[in-house]
């Protein structure tokens, strides 16, 4: 779809256009991929923005961090949480500043499993609820609508959630087959699409990859295991009846194309 057609769609009454991002895992983000998204926001000028979750890595409260060790005193953990929160908020500012510049005010934040680790942490220490995920990243002040982990967002005829309800190597097919709805999610860090037909028509599932640093050094927990992860984000346009056009924008080595224009996220 060319730029002129996109501009025509933009003028349609009630037309919605979104940029959707998958797992970023600040402070383990891949900055060139982030730069590509920021430039795309400037070009596309969405009026809707969706984060599919795991905006933060939240290693400070990972249930695996002290698996074979005793957890240190709370005041030590709090220092690590606050340091990580500072990095996550600074990273989220990049998106919010770009969205503000194009006057995008409809923003949706879906909680990921990593984000939910903060909520588990607060369950252990219920008197520090300022460390709940929705609070520590200031979602209310930022203007985001918040969706707890595992909840679905329905926008037109497309559902979105963080991911993880169904797995296997063909996880998109499992989602489309079991849910019987069009569904977009992250979590798996790979790009995949499958469709199945039910009595009410065809439904498609999309896995959107990630925006995190995919190097072995940033993912020691993989212990050298290779992955099929990929950097990507989505541009979605909705028609007035709820139908949609979803374009997965793959990012290769910090570079991509949007509307025929090359974006090089590696440039300073």
C-alpha cells in the first residue's frame, strides 16, 4: 500500500491507525530498532499506540534471580528496582515524546509476564504498592489505558494481548485455532503468522517479534542456545466496520523500510 493511499485512509471519517510494539525489555533494548520505531511514528503519525507488554526486563524482581541464593534485605532489592525503573521510564519517554509530537493521545499498555513480576514482588510486601507495574512506570500520568497480564484488548475485529496462553513451534496456529479470533501478540520474540477457517470465516494470528537486544551477552539465561527471534513492529489501519490491514515491519540490523522510505536506526 503506497503513501498516497495511506493518506487517503487517514482522511476517512473515524479512521484509526496504530503503531504496535512488542517486547522491549528496557534496559536491554536494541536502540537502533527503537530508533526505527520512533522514525516510523514521525512518518505514520498514528492516532493509536499499543505496547504488547514486557516494556521492562525487571531483572531486579525476577523470580529466577535468587533461585539458588537467599534474597538480600528489602532495602538492597529496592535500590535495584528503582535503578531499573529509572531506565525503563527513560526508555518509555522516547515513545511518549514521539507520540506527543504527532498528537497521539490514545495509548494502550498491556502488561507482560516480566512486568507482572513487579506485582508478585508487591504481593510479598503489600505496603509498597508504588512498585506495582502500573505505578512504577506512571501509566496514569502518561495517559495509558492499562490492561493486567493475560487480559485481551479488542480494537475493531482484532484482539491483542501479551502472549503465552498457547505455545509450541506453531504457536500462531494454536492461537488462531483455539481462540477463533484475529489475535496479535508478542512474548515469543519471533515473527510468525497463521490463519485458520471457522464457520464464521477466516481468523489470523500474528506474533510480532521483539525490540530487545538479542545478543548472547544480553541473554545469558539462554546459555548459548540459538533463537529465531526477530526485531519488528506493526502498523495497523482499521476500516469503519472494524476490519483491518496489519503490516508487520521487520527490522534487519537496525534498518527497515516504511512506505518505501529507508529508515536507518543506526545513525546517531
